[in-house]
C-alpha cells in the first residue's frame, strides 16, 4: 500500500471515529449549537485567556525538557526549535493519534539535523515519565476523592484493563511473545545474511539510535532540572484545568480535589485512540463533572469550550511554527 493512501485511510478511520464520538456526545448530552454558543459567550474570558496561557507555557516547558534530554546525545537544539517541533507534532496528533511523536522528531531533524531514531527514543522516555506522573496523580485523586470518583475509574479504567489481561488478552500476549521469540531465532539463524544486507544495516542503525535516545535519561547533566520541569508541566496542566473551571459559573465552586479529578479524567479522554481526543474528551469530562453534581449540559459546554479553544490555539501556533520551520529551511 502506498504511504499516502495508507495515511489517508488512517486519517479517515481515526477522524471518523472521533466525529462519531463527537456526535454521540452532542446527542447524549442534549447539546446544540445555541447552548454551546451561549455557554461560551457567558464565560469569563479572562479565565479562558489564563487557561490558554498556562497551556502554552506548558508546551514551552515540554520543549525545554526535551532539549535537556537530547543534550547527552551530543546536541542541544534551541528551545524555540524544539517548541516549533512540539507544536507541529500536536497538529499532526489531530490527524492521526500518536503521529505527532514521530513528526516532531522529523521536524527537529530538519532544523537541527538530529537523527530521528535518537530523538524518538527520548520521546518514548518522556511519555513514560508523563505516564508515571499521571499514575501517581490518579492514585492521589483516588485517595482524596475516593467516594466520588472510584465508580468512574472502576468502570472506565480498572475493569477494561482487567478484561484485557484475562481471557483472550492472555492468549494474545502469549501469541505475541511466541512470535517475538520466533523472529529472534530467525535473526540468529540467518545473521550471516543480515550482516551484508543494506536494509538490515539501516534497521540496526535505527535501533541503536533509538536505544541511545532511550538511555539519554540516565545520562542527564541536570537531573533535578528534568524532574522539576516534569512536575512544572503537570502543575501547569492543573492550573489550566482550574482556570477553565473558574471560567464558568456552573463549575467555579468546585474544590481543588475536584479540579485534580477533572484533570485526570480529561487526560484519559485525550489518550483515547481518536484524533486529538475529539469526542472521547468531551464525554469523559462531562461524565466526570456529573460526579460533582454538574448538569450534563453544563458539563458538555465545559468540554466543548475547553477542548475547542485549546485545539484552536494548537492549530494557530502550530501553523505559525510550520511557517517558521519552512523559513529556517530556506
């Protein structure tokens, strides 16, 4: 299959899934254009602007942290170049989930000639650390808001995970392990042929580059700065959620614990395998706010406005970044 056709099909599938979820969210939450428009017009725009500022600064801090991870590899791109790559990557995520991680490495290769295989390894490490912080935050929310949010997490996270690791999930895992062992045996058996293969040489180079990027976190020159930046990113995410909650009269009274809950729940919505979390984020956030007595319409308006404004900001800043990278290349 041609790469362009494959990309088009992937975009159609994921965007179609997101559009379907979005339609379901609108129908399920009893929303229409007028209700969303009224909710936006009645919001406190100062808080909306603050939320976007917190989000933009978090993206800049993510770019700075990425540069810190690349430093042990013998290169340190300008933070502005890393920021361009991060924002363009977010734009690509709206097309195909997780495509942004690869595309931002390609952008940095164009601006600073950093091998994609190496930078991709650092991105994987970055995501692992973010996942650990999300896990810790989820545990904290379960402790603080246990009586309110346990039912939601049990229904949407714990039970699905348990199902994946039982029944057919176990057989799939064992089949995958057997397949990997079979491939490893084939590689050992025919390694004398692979040594003289150009394709194999390129694959080996990519694998070693990825490994170098992955190991970079253990060679950080400023590990405390790395951890401080990681906590700073998530603190800004919290501030972003708090500002959005304060922007609406229906949610302004919610506690800091509730804010942390909505942050975690919304993050799981963004992590859904659809373009930019479209539809999934709206449903998750509305359901999370319902746990705190927020009506479905108000929760739906919150999800649409908060997601829509951040999506618009990413498209605008990502578009400017794309132009800036084009000028740098020239």
